[in-house]
C-alpha cells in the first residue's frame, strides 16, 4: 500500500514539475518572440501595448511551491534522489 501511495506522490510531483519546466521555457521565449515580431510597423496604440507586454515579460515566470522551491525537473530529480537515499538508509537499518 505504501508503494502505491509513494508512486502516486512521485507521479503528481512529476506532472507539476513538467508543467513548471514548460512554463519557464515558454516564459523565457516570450520576450524574444515579441521583439522579433514586426511590431514597429504597427500603429502607435498597438506599439504602446506591445512595448508594455515586452517590458513586463522580462521577468521570467516560474512555478514554485510556497515560494520556497521552484517546480522544475531539477527539483524533481533532487526529491527522487533524496527519497531513494532515505529508502536505502532505512532498508539498511531495518535489516
């Protein structure tokens, strides 16, 4: 029963970390795509709007857990390594 529960937790964390990694990647590409578009040939009102979005897209968005840890694949691998190390220690101690 504990194995099924731990597999469920790891799977849920994996899904959240994949979403966080993809969000970081897409957020990182947004300023480049906006700047490389043909925005300077638009009318003045749209130029102001795109310049506003371009300025506010400089801050890269990240998914985080209570603003303590970033939810990305590096964090998922760290949690997996820690869980396996803890399992190994407990398995050694209980034998």
